[in-house]
């Protein structure tokens, strides 16, 4: 049986929120540059963002958890944009 996934952590302090956002932006940049998820690892993201790997693990216990966060944020952004778009009947 598969082990339950650990939830990502939401930082309560501004510094933590900024670091979490930096990690997400860095992951997006890597995906867009490589046009692939193949090289996306937590170590690669941490190194590129210039933060200790333990900081990344604090927010995201796995690449899958990070990807779920990216997906959720993209879906929320798209939903918000669609809600603001006037539709012709």
C-alpha cells in the first residue's frame, strides 16, 4: 500500500513566503527552459534558487508535492482569469 503524501507547508512569516515563492518560480523557470519535467529534482531547484536543500524539503517533501502546488496555483490563476473575462452570448 502506498504511503500517504505529506502536505506542503504554508509559511507564516514574510521571509518564509518569499523563499517558498522563489522556489516555485525557480521550478517553473526550469520546466519552461527544459520544456520537460525530466530534470526537475529538489536538489536542482534548491541549487538554482541558491537556498539550502533542507529549506526546500521544509516546504515541499517531494517533487510531486511541489508539482501539485504548481498545478493548483496555475488552475486557480486560470479560473480567476476566466471569471474576469466577459463572454459574448
